[in-house]
């Protein structure tokens, strides 16, 4: 469990990005907080920069949409899901439990490389 | 409809074949490709693939799920004639593929420049990779997006790079003079010499002669001077050709059972109010769904956002994103950041309506502006 930020750091419709084994983003949809891997599985782009709507985030580069609760892409160009992580809020602090399965990364990207 | 032949096995063709299956078509789908390589993504050819950070397997467009599509692959086969009377495609090797429906997705090829190399295919990219070595003197003809991306990659590989551009300001067509000049400035800051307002007279074995008499020593000369659609083979087919194959907004040509998609299609664009041939990657994706729907009699208009042209370019570590289309009398405003800082967003407006947006290293603002653009344009098109 990682202490990530204060809940006040993530306004509705926004995301907070932090580095674990790979970058992870915590999104605030207004209804709930969701944590997913931040890098689009199609090509190197930060999903935290994407548009949040209807429980999904749209990649800012090629508009691949990912369901924030399942990590599944809704259609092309992304094919692989992003990992989802458990979010817990306690005393206004946001904690994330990192998913133990390996991350799906776009081609040409390696874990640990910025 | 029991059989469909897709002519062109790149981004547009492959995605149309996938869309046909997704929409439930269970007849024969024959996918014909002129290149012998399995389908691959072209944008990395001027960037990561040329730089050597990704390989052939990395840029493959194929997915494990494609095996389930049961496509009849015909790679390394060039189509030479379309018989619209019998809806059949004739291939270079003399074979003939008859089908109830035809998808034209033959793409475009790089315009040649005598004596210079070009970049369009993976084979082109491999040839350039071998020649662009540290210290090599590389001359680019044309400072458009392809030229600029190759220049950036070559400079990063340690080559000594010069770009020769005929226009006074590179990229002034798509971006306008003001912001075209901003992006052109990245060449100098990265040690690449940019010569503008100058044509290339001739390319020799070890030198390039310019129209003003200057001579540049060169080891590698690469032209990035636009592309032209692969539509010559359709002459006499009865299809209307205007740049590309003329279609309506849903990819239907004038001939029933024949659709055209991607770089080879001159499609009606509600956004522009006229027919336009668009070479963007995203256009090929968007049109493939429309073409499949048209062929199967279940049209599927694109989402408003997808109806607006969008492209991106990565060069010198800068990510440029552009949506819409600009015109000469647009008012250009910097709405976020500062061009000098390398991070900004700009809008192009006419009479208070957004017509295009540009962002550099600013994907978040770009996403917002692109939404505003599609909302405003959707209401403009609805009123028209």
C-alpha cells in the first residue's frame, strides 16, 4: 500500500500521477477514485493527460478509451488492458495497493525507463 | 453479400477487414497487399524504427485475435485492374479475384525526386537506417512533417543534417506562417541547418545542387516531398477519380459494392463541406468502420470528434498535435503556455468559431480544445 497524495490533490475530472514500478494515475470521476497504469498500452502517452468521461479515460494521443474500473479498452487502436489498482482513502489520504501482475507497456518502452 | 476483396493490406485495409468481421460478416474476406511484409504501422518508420529503438515485430499491426478472423491473405500481390462489371480484381500474376464487394485501400506512395531516396515502406526505412550513420552528411529535400521527423532522427543518430525547403516558411500550409516558423525553429536549436525559399536543382552522387547555385556535399539524400495515391490502376474502371477515388462521407463510390478508404480516397467531408483526400493515420481508422458499414448496408456515422481531421508529429522530443483545418484569414491565438518555452496550445478561429487547434507538448490542453472544436463544428455542420 502506497500513500499517494491528499484527496484534495485530485479535483473532479482530473488525475494524479505517481511513479511505482511504472507510472500510475489516480482518477477522480466525481463518483469514485480509480487507479490504473498511466501509460497507454498502444503507444507512449500519459493517460493522466486524457479526458475523463462516463467512467472512462480517453488517451490524449490516439483517443483509445479505457474503462477506469476494469482497465479494458473499448476499441481500437488499443488492444490490451491497462492494469487496475485498488484505491483506499483514509483521513483524506489516497492509498493505492499495487497490482502484482506485470504491466502491459507499448512497444519500445521498458520498465524503469523514463 | 458472400465475399469481399480488400485491396490494400495496411492500416486502412486491415482495419476494414476487422470491422467487417466485427459487424458480423461471415463470408470470405480476401486481403490483397502489394508489399510482402505483414501489415505494419508506418508512423514509426521516420522515428523509432529509423532510430533503431523498435524493430519489425514491434511495429506489426497484426494482433493474436486476427487469427480468428479467417482472412484469405494475398501478400506481395499488386492489383493491376478493377473490373467493376463483374466486381473482380486482377492481380499482377494474372490471377483474378471475384467478390461481391470490393474495398479500395491501396494507400499512397512517396513522390519520387530523381537521385534521392524516399521513405514510405519498411524496406525504405531499412535502407535509410543503414546509411544514416554518425557523421554522415544527410540532406533532406522538403521540411514537411516527414522531412522534419527524419531530420530529427538523423540528427539524434549523430548525422550532420541539412534540410532544403522550397517554401519561405516550412509547414505554413497546415500550421500557418506564424506557428510553422515556431516549429521550423526547432531545427536550428537541434543543430540542423534549414535552408528555406530554395529549390533543389539536381541530386548527384556526392552533392546536391540548389537553384541558387549553392552545392551541398552529401552522403545520403532523402526526399520528403509529399505522396500520391495509388489509383493509377483504376483508370478505365468507371470510378470517379479526383486526387483519390471519390466517395461520399461514408466511403461509398459511385459504383454499388465498391467502397474506398484511407489515403487513396477523396471523400466528402461534412467538416470541410467538400471532397478531400486526407493522409492521416486517424482518418484510415475512422474510415475503415464507415466503409465496412456501408458495404454491409449498416452505415455507422463517426463520432463528432472523429469526423474532424487529426494528426500528430514527434520531432526533437517535441510532440505536436493538430486537429481541424486552418485557413489564411484565421485568427491565431496562443491560449496556453508560450511557444518559446516549447509547451503551448493555440487556436485558429474565424468569426468567433474554432476551426483548428494546435498543441505542442501539451496533450491535456489539446484534448480539451479538440472537444471544444468538435462541439462547435458539430453545431456548424448541423446548421449548414
